C-alpha cells in the first residue's frame, strides 16, 4: 500500500505508518496529551477559543499549562511527550522549537535544555531527523531576545529560528538585526506571518527578515500578486490547518486557503503547530483534508513529500 492508497482507505493507522514531516511545531505545546495528563495527575482543560486571535491561546497557556511546569520533572516530561507524539505520527523530519527565554522564565539552564532534547531524541525517536529550533516571542524586547539567543550558540546544536506570538506586538523591522545575526550563524530563518495579518504582511516579513520559510502565511491567498511572488521566490508556507480552525482564523476546512495557495504554485506543507492544544497530528490533518474534499490522495502525497525535501 502506498500513501495515496492509505489516505483513500481512510484508515489513520495506515496514514501514520508513512514518513512525513512536521516543520511547524512548538515543542512544549507539541506533546502527546495522555503523557502530560499522566504526569499532571488529572485531565487538562481542553482549549477553546472565544474569538479569532492569539490572546485566548496565551490565556490558556498561562492559566492551564504554565502551572504544569511547577511539577518536578515537568520540563523533561514535556520534551519526552513531544517526541512520543512525533514518533506516533510517523514523523521523520522534525523542526521543533524551544523558546529562547524558557530557561530564564523557569530557571532551566541552557545545558539542561540541550541535554534533555538530545536525551529524548535518542531514547524515544532516534529514527527522526531532528532539527532543533530556537523561538523568539514578538512580545519580548529584541535586546532580551538577543541576549538569550547568544547563550545557546556555543552548543552549535540548533538549526533554525522562528518568530511567533502576537503578529502585531512590534513592527517586523525591529527584528531585522536579530535575523541578520541568525543568518550569520548559518541558521535557517523562519517566522510566523499571515496567520492573522494581511497578504502584504507575509511578503513584508519575508523581505525584511530574509526568510527561508513562513509559518502559516495563509493570508497570502488573498493576493495573486503575493502568491506569485512566493512561488517565484520558492518560499514555502508551513501551514497548520487544525490550528487555523481552532483559533477561528478559518471557519472550516472546506474553505481553508491552503487549496488556493497550492493551486497558485506556492509550496505548502501540513504541520501540527501545537498538538497538545489543538489535538491533531499531521496524519489526522491529511485525512481531514481528504474528507473535506480539499485535496485528492495524490495531491496530499505531493504535500507530504514537500515537507521531506531539503
């Protein structure tokens, strides 16, 4: 059985058995829920947004998930859960981020962060081509981000950077020097754009930060000009359909703009974003996109292979 046949069969176990990528994954929010809840000792409140935007998610993180990290061994368990989720989903290429300020907020040393990532990669999912990533919050002053970023560089372990959180917290130009420095270190450069912003904001972010890829970027579908520019410049969009639905950016999968983007030659991939929060792995999303009539099994196979390309 090949991947298109697995999708056509609508059997999730078969879909999971095929190699796939997750290139948009926030590690500590990307774990298998059952593992986190077992460590927590109770069921965790399910996230539900009241309106479009990131504020409800940030409130849920602060109120429901952040207290988890007061437990002994919680950081290790969250990382273990993330690799367990990826392994169960058939992920073979994983670009997964740790916030550069996590250690400062929770008194976890850089040594420990790197050691824990290495440990659970090797013990849980050594078959995965893991490409660790450092994340920057737009809500934090750039000087603070730079100082935290520099602490990780001596490990020569991280492969990429990402910029996320509230798209409107600061002008993207504020991060230009930070991204110039990241490129000088040889890191792949990604950033969230066009999740809640406009098509023009996607292009502006790519041009200003000289990005290699965009996280989300779905608002580009509103502009033929921007889509053509993305396609011509070979800028992939790492899309997270379930996240877009759960955060009320898109009303339903049937009208998700990933179809428009693909039809206009933009390279797209399907990713989890925050599996712990939104509930779906990559495999579930392939099946849902097929059931919604958005893509044929063969088209989904092309998208799957997009993520596995270097």
